[in-house]
């Protein structure tokens, strides 16, 4: 396939993590290519969110390597991981609930706005320019995610579906190379899920980034993902196209049992 | 755009209230309408407001419980006394100049120590963080209570033990241990207080509505998510801490030059708690509320003087009742329904806000 | 030998701190609030005992019992009136309310009993002490340490072995789940305040016997020390309060003896900061990390 010739955005080699005596993830190898929508699936407790936490350096892996566009992420902390270009959303939505919708998006731009406290206090030209830029970009993002009408609403007052979108909008504000979505369709009805799928495709098409998503909704996964990695008991069970995965007897066994 | 206007509106409201209060009170004071007791409160109210605005930065905007604000005030007050003493000794006595220099020095010293303190403090969380701030406040006061400091032609003389400093004939004893500062040249004015309040408001509002202000609030709301978008919580909380401490120092400096003598024990845990009460009552993150709550609560004991021995008891009951009414869900719901029935829009009062 | 003497009297002081800290820690562990009025309940306990003995001429044992009774009732009443309405509110709101209660108690005492210090009777405990070689330990110190140990053991047995104790542990983990299990959470919380306040009364009597001057504001410093000791040991932990209190007393006494009388406060708090930097959840506390 043509993908194999391109350089991966994310490369994971022999990744593993132990929590005390428990090995949560082991021997994981993954490659994610630019502008690809990848899925990470597996039964509950398979270690999927743990993988996300390692990718964002919330957890430090015990073994293995993570490369983001060739850059070794070993020594990075979560803040640096974000600056390197990894963004994520959470299983339980983590918004800044006391701040307005547009401010939530603006926080995502933190590392792309360049004025300092002195500028802020004295309202210098640099401050004004920085804020104007931030305002414009934030409005743009809100437009793309259909959140413009809620811009000044306190984030905690948003309906659930919009909260999810806001989380994704905030993640995109960080200008990432790779977007990690942790169960974005959780708690959504079929119609909301359809809208979410369209949204994810739009994000990939508009921003030209790679997306890795964890999901339990198999319909969504099979329809939207171009490549799927299956985890079971913290180890790689299978990977391939949706077709291949659907017909893989090991995968079926893992989900349904013997 | 609307949000920008709304936030600037909050600031505009704050500024207006302060300006109006200043003008009205100045006129009343000038015309002799205020009476000695209330006139004496003019400068202290400004001090408490500035200290409370600073503390609100920490408790309201950054979400960290700080029980040591009085410690920073004491740093500001005693720094001011030392600097003023030095200036006076060398012939610089113009009140405005002395005040300016002393407040700046007090602010810088307190801000610097706030930065130093934030290093260990921010390694902790929640109530453990709170108690370390309390500990630092106690340590500062305990140390100052044991300082003997005087000035003469040869410079500053300092002793920890007791009054063993030897000075020339015309030396001045500035700080004498438990007796604190004595013989202070009182140069603070209501105008200076007003200017200080305005400057504090401007600094805090400008920071709140900037990139770092948003970052601080993000860390308050969800620290983990904040790190996900590349915000370094320790760096941001340090900023809030330093600003809070600096403003405490400024307030203390103004306070220190308002009384001819005061002791370090004035700036104890009870004062820290008092400022915290002003902040919470006014609304976390709400600067306008802080101004109003502080003014009312500082003035209230005087207003209640007619209740003689019962006044502080009533004060306590008022405080308890206000807290219960504004925070009990059942009561708030009933009040909200009442408001909606009378045509108001249902907007609940939050304990935290962002502007 | 001098050192041993200071150490033991430090343990005596620490025992009082431990008893006070126990009340603080229990309330925090179960009601999840910092009861800043705890020190003032101690003050009330001291006054009740004082008036019972000096005023009404009661025998010390009865006076102590009366003090415990009054404080227990006071604690429960305060909880029902001031804290229960704020169960669902933010912890900061409850903190400020507790401060209001503290102001109330202090000013109430001021009105009722005047601002001048009274002198706690110094003869309720046997005078003198036992002598081992060149070391003299006062009876008061021995009684204080013994009381603390007994209280500790009783509490641990109560919380660890009885049904009510188990209910308390359940409430401290998850009130909602406890309610679903049929536990009367209101009763448990009131009981917690009752025990904490009762302990405060005992601490008050021991404190009064050690530092005989009592006044309406005498509760402030003990309150801070109790809070400090509870956090030092890991707030919410009963053995933690014990360890924290003893350690605090020993450090304070040794600082006063060997370094500086005036600067002992600064040293004690300095040690607290250092310990918390090494063990951020207190000596026996558990750090609960957030699940990402």
C-alpha cells in the first residue's frame, strides 16, 4: 500500500508498562500514518486508555519507545508532549467548566500566543495583536465545530454532545500533529454518533492530521477507521483494515469468548 | 466580542465603584461628615481591599487555599518601616516620595518571598498546601517578633537576641522585638490607598483577561486537562502566588505607614482568616464583590457599636447566616424560583467565577 | 538525662496535642471539613471545668464528666445548626462558616465570662511525680500520656471492630454508597462531632492543668496546633493524629529547650514544612491520585 512508503506520524516500539507487579501493556508496536484515521479497540480493561496516557506522557512507559514524527518522546513530560504535537480528549469529558466556551478554546492556544505578563499588564501592542489573533482563531474553530452560538456560555452549561465537540475543538486549538480521542461517542445516541463521525472526518480533512480513536461502538469504528489495532490483556492481538479485523477469529474470540 | 465586552464591563463596574466611593468619601471626610472613627477606617479599608484582591487571585482565580496572606502584609509593613526610617534618617521626608518608595519596596520584598515560598508550597495540594502557607505565615511573624533593628550614621544595626544593638546618639530604633515598630512617621493617605486599590484592580483584571490568566483558571478547573493543552500548572500557579503575595506586601506597606506603632502579632493567623472571609463572602474570582464585601465587613463592627458588647456576636451570626443562605442548595433553589417567578432570568450565583 | 526529661515532657505536651488532633482528624475524615471552631470548643471545655470546680465546688472527676457532656452536646448542636445545611456546599464555604462559629464562641465567652484570664485550679491532679535517679516525671505528664494512649486504643478498637466504627469508615470512603447500604449518615456525622468534641473537653482539662491561664481566646493556638498535628500525621488518619500530635509536642519542647524559647514556633512550623515536602500526604497519610 502507498501508506507504507510514507513516514509515520507516530511510531510505537515494544511499548510496555508495569504498575507494581501488574503488567498493564506489553510489547506494543504501532504505526500511524499522516492523515489516517486509526482505531484502537479491545475488550474492557485491555489497556487502551493506558496506551493513551503513555502517548501523552501522563504515564512514563516502563519499556519501549515512542516516536512522534521521528522525535523520541522518552524525556518529555505531559506539557512537552502537548507542545510536541499530541492532543487528546478524555473518556470523562474534562472541560474547564467555570470558563466560557470560547475561553476553553483559547486555552488550547496557550503555547501559540506569544506575549508575556508585562505585555498583559500594560496592554502593549504585542498583547493586543496576540489577543486579536487568538480571538480570530478561536472564532474560526468554533465555527468549524458548530459552537459559535455558545461562545460566551459557561462550558458547564453546555449540553453533553456540545461538550464533547468543545473538547475536540480545544484539542485542535493546540495545532497538533496527532489527535487522540478517548471514546468520543460514549453516551451518544445514533444520530449524535452520525454527526460525530462526520465531525471526525471533517477534522481530518480540514486540518490534515492523523487521528487515533478508542471506541466501543463497533459500527463507528468499522465505518470511519482506515486501520485498526486490537488490544487484549495489554498486548497486540491483531491489526489491519476493518475488513481484516472483522473476520479475524482471534478478535471475535476475544470479544465474545469461546 | 460579547464576552470581551462583558469582561471589560466587570472591570468597568469595579473601577466605577471605587472611583465613586473615593470621591464621595473624600468629600464627606473633607466636610467633616464622617466622624473620627470612620475617618480612621479609610486607609485600613484600602489596605484590606488590596490584600483581599491579592488573595482572591490565589484562592478564587488559582483555586488554592492560602492561609498566610497576613505574613506577606507583615513583610510589607516592616519593610516599609525600615525603608522609611532609613529615608527619614538621611533627610528624605516628602510624604508622597517616601510612601511611593516604601510601597514599592514592600511589594518587591513580599513578592520575592512569595516566589521563594511557592517553590515548596506548590509541591503540595489541597489542605496540605493550605497548612504550609499557614506555617510560613506563622514563621514570618515569629521571626519578625524577635528582630531588633535600628539605624544611625553607620547604617543599619540588627540583632536577634534582645536590645543589644549599640547605636550612636542620634540613632533611631526602628523595630524592637515584640513591641514591633515604634515611632513610625505616618504618611499614608486615603488618596494613596485609592490609587493602590486602582492599580491592584488594573493589574489583576489585565492578568485575568490574558493568556496566563486563562491558563491559571484552566489549572484551577482541571489540572490534568490543562497539562494536556500544554499548560505548566506550577508555573502558572507561581504567577498567581507571587501576585497575591506582592499585593499583600503593598497593602501591608500602606498599613505600616498608617500607624505610629504596631507589632508583628497584628499580622497573625487571625488576620489571614479575616481576609479570607472577605474574599469568600465577596465571591471567589469576583473583584467587585471583594471590594464591596471588604468595605462592608470592615465598617460593620463600627456600625454595630450601638450593640455594645453584643456587636461581635451579631457579626458572627450575620457571617454564619450569610454563608448558609448563599450556599445551601435548598435555600438557593427557593430564592432562584422566587427570582424567576418575578421575571428575572434564572442565573444561579456561583461560588467561583471568572471575572 | 536533661534530654530525657525534655523528651518526656514533650511527649506529655504532645499527648494533649494528639487528643486535640484526633477530634480534628476524625471530623475531617468523615465530614470532610476543617472544623476551625474545634479550638474554641476546647476553650468552652476549659471554662466549664473551671466553673464546676472553682465555682460549684464539684469534685474534679464530676467536673471533667460535666465538661465532656457539655462539649459533646455543643459539638452536635453546632454541627446540626451550622454545618449540616452546607453538606453539599464547597469545602471553602464550610470553612468560612466554621470561622463564623469560632467568632461566635469566642465572643460569647467574652460576654459571659469577661476578657480577663482566669486561673485553672492546679490541684485536680496529684502534685509531684515519680523519680528515677536524676529524672523526675510529674504525675500530670504520666496521666496525660496514659490518657492519650488509652483514648487511642479505645478509638482504634471502636473504629476497627464495632459495627458503628465500620459505618464510620464507610462514610469516610463514600457517603453516597454508605447511605445505600442503609447507614444513617446523619447519625454517624453527629456521632463523629460528639466524639471529637468530647475529646476536646478532655484535652481542655489536661491543657488547663498544664497551662493554668484560661481566657476566651485561649482556643486559637491549640486549634492551630491541632490542625498542624493532624496534617503532620496525615489528616483523616487516627494513628496519624496520634503520631502527629506526639511529634509536634516533642519538637516544640526540644526547640524551646535547646534552640530558642522565642523562636520555637518558627522551628516547629519549619519542621512541619520539611516533613510535608518529604511526605506530601503527611507521615501516615495516603496520597490518593486522580484516575486519568
